[in-house]
C-alpha cells in the first residue's frame, strides 16, 4: 500500500510533467477524431455518451486515460497471440491409450499371468501418463470433477474426464484392479522402489486402511462445496512427473518413496481414495487374477510372494473358537455399531467448522468479521480485494453460511459413514470364514501378478520346474528348511 | 481355468449375496456415471484469468507449479496508448526515459520498447523472460490505459486439475473456460464487462 501510494504520487507528477511539456497536450482531440473511425472506439465513445446521459452509472472516463494514437506512418496494430492449449488437443488419444492399456493389462493378468508383461506395461504407463502427460487428469483426481459436476450446476465435467473416472472402475468390476498394477502412474513410481518389503502388523494395517475412506470423504465434501480439490493438492508424486514443484510436496513425495522401499506402495494401500472405489468393484470382480491357474495344492510357495500381504492363507486346519463365543462377540459389535456411527457423525460435525475455513468465501467472510471486530488489524489481501470488488457483504455472508451448513450436513454424513465402515471392519475381522486354498484378497489385490510365477503347477505342467524357475527356487528354499525335496514341496499337502 | 461345473450346482448363500452386491456396485457405478454424463460437456476445460477481476496481487508469479509461471503479461494493442512515458515500462523515479535497466519497472526486463512514430512507442512482452509478476499490469492499470493484463499462456500451462494459483487467488479471478475458446482477451470482452472495469480505490488520488 505504502509503495503503491508513493508510486502514485510520483507517477501523477510524471503525468503532469509530460502534459506540461506539451508532448501529450493538444493531441487529445486530434486522436479522438481519428479514433472515432475505429469500431472499438466508436462504441467507447457511445458508451461515454451513455454514461453522460446517466444510463450507465460508471463513468468511462477512466477507461482511456490516453486516447489511442492516430498513426500517420501506416503502422498496423499487432495481434495478441493466442497459443492453443497443447495439453488438451490429444485428450481423446489419452482415452484410447487408457482403454487399450487396461484391456492389455486384464489379458496379461488373467490369461497370460505374466509379471514381466505387467511390469513392462506399468513402466510404459509411468512414462506416458506420468512423465509425458505430467499426471493430469488422472482417474484419482477425476473423483472430484465428477462430484463437483453432480453438486454444482455451473460446472460440467468434460466427457473425457468422466471416461477416465468410469473406465478403471468398470474394468475392476470385471477383471479386478488392473488399473492399479498397470496404468496408475502413482502406483507405478512406488512399485519401482519396492526393495525390502516388510510385513506390517495386522492391527496397524486395519487402522491405516481407514485413512482412504476419510480421505475420499473429505475429497468429496470439499469438491461438493466447491472448496477445492484436495486429492490433487496433496498428490505426493505430481512434482516428480512435472520435474518441478513446491518444496514441501516434493519432500512429501520423497518421503513416500523412501517409506515405499520397506512398506510396499504406501500411498496406494493407506491413502489412495480411488482405491476405495476400486475395492468396492474389485471385490465382486467376475474374473480376477488367481494365484494358481489350476487347483491350489497348498504348497505354501506363494505365501511370501506378495509384498502387500494380500495373499490369504487357508485356515481349515486351524483350531477355531467355540461358535457361541463368536456369536456373542458379533452381538456386542452390532450393539456398538450405532454408537460408532453417532460418534463418527459428531466428530465430523465438530470438524465441519475448521474444514469450512478452507473455502474461499468462508475464509474471506471470517476475515472480514475479525477485521471489523478489531479495527487496528492490518486488512488481509483477501478482504482488501473483496472490498475493492464491490460485492455486497450480505451476499458473501449468505454464501459462507451456505457452505458452512453444507459442511455441517456433510460432516455428520461423512463421520457417520466412517463410523459404519470402522464397525464393518471390526465385524469383518471377528468373523472367520472358512478358506481352503491360498487366494488373493480380491478387494485389495492390485493384480500385479507377482504371485503367479510362484505357483509350481504351471511350471510342472510345462515341464520347466527346474533350477532357475522362481517356483523351483522358492520350493528349494522351503525344502532345505524342512529336509525334503522341491518336488515334494510342489506336490503340496492335503488341505 | 476353473473346473467345469454343471448348471444345477446350487448357489451358496454367501455367493448369492456376493452376486447381489456385485450388481448393486455395477448399478451404483452406472447411476453416478450416467448422472455425470447427463451434465457432461463435450469440450475439455482449461484455466484462465478474468482480467476484470484480477487485482495483480503477484501470486501468479510464485504459486504456479512451473518455474517460471505459465501466467504471462499480454499487451492489448487496441487499448494501449503507445505512451512515450509508459507507466508499465518505466520505474516511478526513472532517471531518464531510455531502455537502460535502471529505468525499467520489469524485474526481468521482459518488456520490449520499440519506436513507432513521434510520440508513440510500441510495447511488447517477451514471454520467455516474463514471470507474470504483474508489476507492469498494476502500474498500467493505475495510471495508464490498463492495456497490460495477465493471461494463462496455454502453450506452457499444464492445466493442473487443481490449479495451484487459482487456489491462492485472493480475488477469485480464475475461471475454467472451454478449451476451444481459451482466452479472455481484454479488447474482445463484452463491452459491458469492459465498462464495468473498476479501478482499485487507491487509484483515486487522495485529497
């Protein structure tokens, strides 16, 4: 402000100096006459006349402080260049590539069962969707575009973005989460750094797996209230894809990659909001990647093949608790469920006020009120801007109030749903279903096909169950421990 | 391959529920997709700055994910007064009206000054060096014809889904435009919009 005022005084002095020097004085009417031949100026002149007549309240005198020159040298006005949006021209190519890669990935995962093929596809996707397309728009972020268009009539989702949202989910409904293993650039960059995967304690993974639900809920809430696109804002890897970005996010991404060396795909498993939706679909996938192409012989070779712990072990021979104990616990859990929902809803309601502060209108409105209460406070940039724009304050307040009430309803709903999900997870943990074979966790499995080469049945069938084959090597290691032969291990043991 | 099963195999209760839920999931996806498709637009959207709302706060230079920013100053030639003393070009206390660096307002020297005819000078923006700081825009809007204004240059913009400048814009000047018509050129804007151009109050000299 101070600088602006100083600048103002000096420049105004400058104007008068110039005018008194006669450089601009006297030119005005000559220029005006010359300009009136131009259509643009003609309407400006007309508008000026209208302004004088009082039809337009804003005086247009400020418009052209210096009338446009009448050139005598035949000078022609240059055009302002308008470069076309390069990133948008090939949007449909991206859609074609997406569908092609998804189809290929489904074929590789379910028919070919090849890790190498999926890995190659993953690297291609990392280069194409990640580094070449620079990560935007991705299906994960498209959740917000779809939400915004459903809740806000002034925004319409572009059809290509909608296709990006729907296609991976539709594929998951039929073929599992092939999107995660082969298409998603965020997944791919993490997949490359899995070097020393560790097994996390089950209690921890169940707790952490609540985060994606909360993240998805907040993302939908923020998009629906036009507050912002949080998924994109906190995307940890986008900075790498663009080879440019703000330092905190680059550090966040580096942190994820560093953790990803030990905790395989940490973002995918414990943060990705799109993974929640994919999980809903993939759980019911009609055809899904399986560990064994034939029948499981319980050879245990695939047990440690999955760095994400999504291979589920059979539990047939294990001692089981008394039925009545389980039923009683289930009863308690169902009694607890309404409490969890209410508690979640209440927490969501309490958080709705701080959450609403991320909304531009609410933030400006709150700042205005604070500044009114403390007149000595230095006005913030946002409130200063708001005052200059001349929007009625009541309109802003009404808008902010609307966002707050929506956030409140959304907070109750979101919190309640999270309570329900947590309850459902507890129920899921406490109910043991009989499982005969080694199977993948269909809801969470990324269909990366890492487990496939470990199943000996394919190798035995093809006659290459020999040293060098991953299944043979795994069997050899296990055989050494147990004092038997790899062939005996590969035969498995009766369930 | 799963073992062939005869058609008469009875469905277990669990599988029945599973199948039903699967259909519910498919139906839900169809509903959401269908509803969104109903409102979807053919054209993709891109980000742009409404020059009538922009208050030249300077965030465009710093908040963009690209360095330098994809936002650049553009010159509207029909509005420009071709002043010899350009307020967007010269420092307020410029020692002399020459293109020497100490006279220039632009921190990167991205404005090119060309003599046209006496007393008119043409001012062009060199986009490769412009950082979108809007210092010239502010000065031109305060004391000149406001022919300088900021625009997102789409040969540079990567069109982030959540534009990081839009997120920080204090004046809500960022809009999503159809990609087929990606600029808000000042001289082409609706006459009404242009008439309603409101200058910041600090522009009016204090008595």
